[in-house]
């Protein structure tokens, strides 16, 4: 049996039952510790986790922060060679964790590995969470009008080198994670995983391991958000990503597209909160056009 070398970090907010089931599955002998970041929950999450597993380390945040910040707090609480970042609606198995670890062992040039997300009920692949190429300015703009990126084709049983893996179950070498600066805390929810993958790619390869199947409920966090919150976080993340990774020409396409879309939708939105969210996105898009930081004064 190998020496434990993985810190599993699970970020959760007001998802008591899901996170309890998540940690119930985390029993791999490869795990050095399981760290649950209770992101300002109001539903008794921390107490429920303690009742079900006294060996789990809990990082309790009194006020909610973005997913990136929560993951960083969890990573800071550990010291293992590898960090397995999990959404609270992912149910990891011993076999899946072992396959990800084995993939990194057999590919020393790789810096991270992700598994295949499957439906908990029937084990079918969740195609919407398959790896994708990095978004370009054109694909970001097209997404505003319903054109989604296509997943990358891959063999069902062969490890593949990919751009953007599913971020819900990502195993990363701690040394590299710290070298690239961890999760960018300017992202609240959406595009934080794409941003991290872009920065990890500068250092080494990212692997997709189809044989590492992780049951995944899917959409549990997003369903708790209002339409206004979805708009703010999704659009804000896209603009941050464009500003950081797409260069002057990419920003020249992305920012005006987001400005136009948000202005149009702020007029037609029936919800006052949604109209305000679109207005904030419009202001951020104009900042990007002018070469200023997203969200700056």
C-alpha cells in the first residue's frame, strides 16, 4: 500500500446533505487528509460533517467567499504532494482517485489530471462536462447567442492531453499549484477552472483520464443562484478571462460583444436585480474596452 499523498479539498455552501455524501465516499488509502471548506453555510453543514466523520478537517468561513477563495483556503490547510479539488456534488471512489494518481505517476511531465464525470443514477458520461479547447474571443462572443463550444473527441479508455478538463474533480501537483499562484480569487464562480488550466499549461500538461469515473450530480451550486447572480458571476468571469488571456485583439472582440448583449438584456429583463446585474456587466465590459481592470472604480 502506498503512503498517503493526497489532500482532498471540498468546498461547500448550504449543501449539507450533498457534502455529507461526498465525504462518505472519500475513503481512499491514498488520502492524507480530507478538508471541507464550509463557505459561510447557514444550514448546519459543519456540525453535520463532524457527526458523520470526525477525522475530516473543517475550514469554517464565517462569510461566503467565491469558489476560488474557498479552494485556496482549503489547499492552505494541507501539505500533501497532490491536491484533489472536488465540488461537493462529486462522489469520488477509491478506484477513481487511484487512477488519477497513477496517470500522474506515469506522466511526470503532467501537472494535473481530471476524471470523467458520470451520472450517479446510470453511470452515463455527462457530455456537457467533457474536456474542451480553451475559449477564444469568438467562442465567448458566440456563447452569448447560444452557440456552445463542442467537447473534444477522445478515446473512452486512453489518457488524453487536454486544454480545459472538468474542474469539478481536478488532481494537481501542489508544487505547481503554488508556483502558478493557486486559484485566482477574482473569479467567484465560472471561468475560475479555465483560468487555472491556462496557467497550469504554462508549466506542463493536463491529463483527462476517462477510466477515472466520478459520479456527479451536476448543477447543484448553480441552481441555488438567482438569475442576477448567474449573470454577474458568469459574465464577470468571462470578461476577467478575456482580459487576462486573450490579448488586445481578443478583448477587442469579447468586450464589445458583452457590452452590447448586456445593454440589450438590461432593457428586456423583467427582474430589477437582473437589470442591475446586466448594467454592472455593461460597465465592466466598457472598462475592458478602455483597458482598465474589471470591477475597478
